[in-house]
């Protein structure tokens, strides 16, 4: 079993929990409250800015020209992800107001920066990967369930994240390939550190959905 296969095997219970989460199931049936959608978009606006900055930092940790090109291309996708936000905001009528970062958003982005600044190229790839991978799974699974039907107001959101048959590059396949190459000469303990980085990010993905569902806020004003 390769390193990536082992990590994905360990990730399956978390991914199953994400798919079963009431927010994701609400997207599948097109029934999510305006408050939940607005909270999600506001927090995702914060998250994506940090995702781009961590991606930029990751670029400095490799001299592989193909990886650099792929990272730049994925950064472009992230910068265009406002289309997904527009789908939700068109439903709610909300305008982004730069709400305060929630505790879970802060926890997630702190994890990203720490891993990218203090870790290896493998750590930087691993901390970013669960976001793209899990959304690809969500999009693909929901399309396979027929959730992207014309009656679903979140149809376009689902299709933005679903891999397209005609895509020239499978970016998640590239991400796992890059991760595999990055850990090729690592010791078992080093590999486990990278695995923990990946799995922690995936738990943060679940927490991101949960925070929006529960409308989680800081307990005190400060």
C-alpha cells in the first residue's frame, strides 16, 4: 500500500461523516437555511484568502516546474471560487460584510500556516489537499445521486466542484502524486507526521461544515 492509499484509507470515516453531515445533505436536496449559507460564505471568504497565501508559500518549497505550474493553476481556481459563493448569495440576498472569523475558521487557518511555514513541502501539500479532495468527492457523489437536478437551487454549486469528464488534468490525482513524491525518502515517523497533517485538515473540513450548521461564534466579546 502506498502512502497516499494508506492516508485515504484512514480518511474514509471522516469523509463519510462529511457526506452524511446535514449541511451537505441539505445541499443535496436544495434545502439549507439562509443563515447557514451566509455564515458559510462569510467564513469561506476568510479561508480562501489564507488558502491562496499558503499556496503561495508552498510554491517556495519546491523546484519542480510541473508542480509549480499546477499550484499556480489551482490558485487560479481558488480565486475564481467566488462563483460558488454567488450561487449561495443569490439564494439568500446577502452581501459579504467581512464578518469576524469564527473559532473554527481561525483554528483551521492557523493549522495551515503552521504546517506550511514550519513544515516540509510534503506538509504544505498535505495541509492543503483535504479541501480540494473532499470538495471533489462531495461534487462527484452528489452528481452521481442526481442532486444536480433543475429543481435544486444549489445545482450550479454542486457542478462547480464535481470533476468534469473532459478535464485535461485531474488535479486531485496530481496532488496525491506530488504528496507521494514528497515523502518518498521520509522515515516512517516523518511520514506519520505528514499523515497527521492531512487528517487534521480533513477534520477541520468537517468542523467547517459543522460550524456553519451550528452558527458557532466566540463565547465572549473581545
